[in-house]
C-alpha cells in the first residue's frame, strides 16, 4: 500500500505534520474528548484543510496599489468555486468553507449503502446549475473504503465537472480509500491532514477517530 501512496504523491496533499497539528489530532482522537472540544479542534483542522484546498485552485496575477503609493504584485483565484458536502459528516466542513469564502455556493450529496446489495446508493444531489464551470471542493472528513467518494465523484462528473477541477478534502484518509479514488479518477486531487495505517474489519480507520459524524453531531 505504501507504494500506491508513493505513486499518488502528486495528487495527495498531506498537511505539514506540525506539532500544532499533532496536538489537535491528539485532542480529537482521544476517546474521552468532550464534544465541544471535539467540534472546536476538528474545526480548526478543517480550516487548515480548506485553506490548503484553496491553494490548489488556479490563480492569476492581480496588482493593487498600497496606501503608500506602491504597487503590490499579488494573485487572485481565477476560477469560480463551489463546495459540495457529502452528507452527513461533510456538513461539518461547510462552516469553515464559508468562513474563508463568504457567499460560496454549497451543494449537497447524500449517498448511503444499500442494505441488500451493500453498494453505495445515491439518495439526493442538489448542486449549483453551473457546477460544470466551477472548481469543486468536495467535502467529507472521512475517506475510508472510498465507496461513497467514488459515487460522489461520479455524480460530479455526470454534471460535467472535469476530474481535474475536483479537490477532495478529508480530515483522515485510509490508504485503501486514497488508492480507490486515484485508480478510478487519477486527476482528482486530495487534501488530508492524516494518512492512517489501514481499515479494520468494520471499515473504521486505524488508529482512527471512531465515527466522526456521531462524535461531531452528538449522536453516539
Ligand atoms: N467513517 C468514520 O466516521 N470513521 C471511520 O473510521 C471510517 C468511516
């Protein structure tokens, strides 16, 4: 699996593993964490991830005049963007996206595993009409097997979004999920704050965080 990760290095953007980030991870991975601490610290990591995702968008030169009469040769994002959250856990990332991109359009996709076939089933998709002309920040904190991710990306491509316009943002990623996404959609870029060891027999990541949605929304 390490070889797969190595071969996808150019599309997987792992946040720098700073002391600060590891402290935030220790806080949210602690099984005894209080919910408000979990939400607060997970949101801090999500903010870093969203900022890193914005870095992958196209930029164009943008000069401005400073108050002291000089020109600053800067940049600005040259593409329209939108967010798409994969319900339910992905909704936890919407606030942080709105905080850095006020007024951003946010679509939603709900995919659940069919209890009989065990295959991911699309229940709901509400996306901006002009999504094909935008770069998409696809939001799901957990990339485990990749089944849901593949189905969600399929929906985006079906609406005309090119693979290379999709930036998939996850808090934790399993090597199995990264490999699944990369094998099917080699141009999709991924941003994560941790690549975990592996999945357990119940498809939870190890060392992991447990059920992110339950811990974030208080339904455990
Ligand atoms: N979803 C979660 O919430 N946690 C995992 O470890 C895997 C999928």
